[in-house]
């Protein structure tokens, strides 16, 4: 994350006040996944409903009528739980690559947008348990690592900074991931900074 931020700062100063003719913006973001619901993942009495998220995106604004956002997001939860009086280390990771079409509403200072898209979610799990701890006997069910197709709706806004080719954005997504049985569902709230390429 520090390397990405350093690269972004370097690009900002190298670009100076260059005009935005490419219609391409590169951004970094971080946020929170909330209301995470996966029916075939059961952690006994514990509720896994929030994950951390970081990511990057390319925003293309030169298409007719709509804009295109290509995103790569990494989400995770890493905790040590106490199951039957014993420590149970658990990690959940989701690497998502998504494409979204959004309709922008260009205003003097900000550009709100709304739309939807599709993507893939590579969801993996890691855990360390004591040999004497039975997962099934304690109500724990952990699926196999898999990649699934997903879709989402989103709403967001970009805010330009007039003297530099940079700006800020915020976004909310409602996501569904097709998995065996019941779909995985969650909401994502993120914000970040973008650089307009010359």
C-alpha cells in the first residue's frame, strides 16, 4: 500500500497541470465490506459480517453515454476465535476483478454516477486448529476455495480538485456472488483518490 501511494504521489507531481485528454483516471481505494452473508460458511456462534478492503481502479470517461470502471479489490478478515475453549485461527480472502458501466451526471464540482456490473470473486480460506478440535462437532463449516461469478449495483461520486489532475471519489456497492445453494451477499463502502492521466 505504501508503494502504491508513493507511486501515485510521484505521478501527480510529474503530471503537473496537464490537461485531461485521455479520459482515463487511475485510482486507489480502501473501505469496508458490511453485511457479509455466506450461507455455507458457519463459524459456530461467531458472525462474520465485516471485512476490510483495498483496491485499485481504472475509470474510462470517453465512451458514448456511459463510463466504464475496471476494478481489482482485495477483501479479507483475519481473526483468532475461541472454539470449545481452544484457539482457532481463521482467514477469509476475496480477490475480485469487476467491470462496471455507470451513467455519469456532470455537475460543476462533482460527478455523481449510478450503474452496475459483473465480475469474478476468488474466495479462499485458511485456518489453523488444534488437533483435538473437531470442526463438525462444534458447528463449524468452511467451504473449499473457489472462484465464482458475481454481479453488483453501485452508486458513487467523483470530486475534482481544480489546480491538480487529481480528485477524490466515494462509492457504495450492493453485491451478489453466485455460489452453490444460496448466493453470497454483501455491501461495500469505499473511498479513494484518483489521478487523471494526460
